[in-house]
């Protein structure tokens, strides 16, 4: 069994950047969730928020790594309308029951991550061992590295390695 899988969706690139950095800190495998729906541009942004608020699912590409092969799955999502992104909700509904333990990461414009984490916990029926919230200003100014290291240390301590 492998230790850590980071599953992420990124519309703008911020969440991807953060997931990649965490993968280095945690020596984790990465699984990008690819939404088959075009969510680019201003219209994509608006429809993404609407879909998230209504807790819709979407069609995602086939994943290559199975969550049940890992001790921990870190789920990273942008926050859309105080909810997790629709592609991540789809992943959780399809594969969440196979996650042994979870940790959550959220990127947000200004707020809403706590609500998204509650939604994710409710869907998974488990509490994350660690959470990380990074806002877009912290990412654009490269001022999130300390938070990332603290999050990674908390995970390592929880998994005893």
C-alpha cells in the first residue's frame, strides 16, 4: 500500500500549483481530476459557481490511481460559491467511500473554505486529519509556503512517518 495520494481539480491553475508543491513535501502521488465540461472564461466561471451551489455532479475523465491503494487521500479543490468544485464533488461521490483517511486543501478568492470542508466531510462521512486553506492573494504573492509546510508536518505526524 502506498502512503499518500493527492487528488485535485484546478480551473485556474492555483490549486494545481499548490497540489504539486504538496506532492513534493509529502512524497505523494498526484491525480488530476479532469472535467469534461468546458469551464474556461467568464461564462465558465459563472456556470461553475451555479453548478457548485446546486451541488451538481459532472462527467470527469477516468482516474488512473485508486484511492483504496493509499493510506491517505488529500483532496484539493477551489472553493466555488462556498462549496467544493463540482469535479471534486463528483470524485467524492464516485470514489470517496474508498478513501481510508482524508485531508482537505482549499484555494479560495476570499472565503468559503470552511463551508466547502463541511460539505466534503458530510459526503465522505469522515473528518479530515488536516486542512489547509490558501487564498489567491497568498498564492499570487508566494506567501503560502509556511502554511504548506505546517500542513505537511501535521500529516506526517498523523501518519507516524
